[in-house]
């Protein structure tokens, strides 16, 4: 395994315990390279860069996935991951609310619905 793969797997596992293995298992039968590339590039290359801390990168990712409006499974994973690395519910909801300005209310409503589901599943709902 390459160094970038190993670094990527380590970084992904910070967001989601056993996340790298889960990703490999999800695509092993249909396209194992997709899991490998996902581990190597976003997690092994981009997230290793200087300039933004991991928390900020996760909040930016939540904003982008909310704005796209059709990435609910990925948004769910990144909201969970953000909470796992120390982001607060308030930070996450503020980022999603901010997207109502730039991506529209439907995207923000969909994003907030995912956030609510994540908070409820973790028994962390608070206003």
C-alpha cells in the first residue's frame, strides 16, 4: 500500500471509525478502485495539506454537500465525521443555514433534515 493510501486511511478513520474498511467493503465487488482512489486522493492528499485545519475542511465539505443538494448519504457521513472530530452542532447548523443564502431554501432544508437525523441518531439534539 502506498504512503498516501495509508495516510488517507488513517485520516478517514478519524472521521468514521473503521471508515476505510467500510468504504472498501462497500465497493469491493463492483469497483474496488473507487474506494482506493477515494482514500488516496481526498483523504491521503487533499486533507493532508497545510492551510486549513481538519475541522474547517469538514465544515466546508458540509457546506458544499448541502449546496449540491443531492448528496444526503455523503452529507450524513460528513456531519457525523465533523461531530467525531470536535465540530459542534451549532457550527454545523450555522453552515447549513448559511447555504440558504447561496444554494436556496430547498438545499438548506434538505441539509438541515439530514443534520437533524444525525443529531437524533446520536442523541445529541439541542437548540
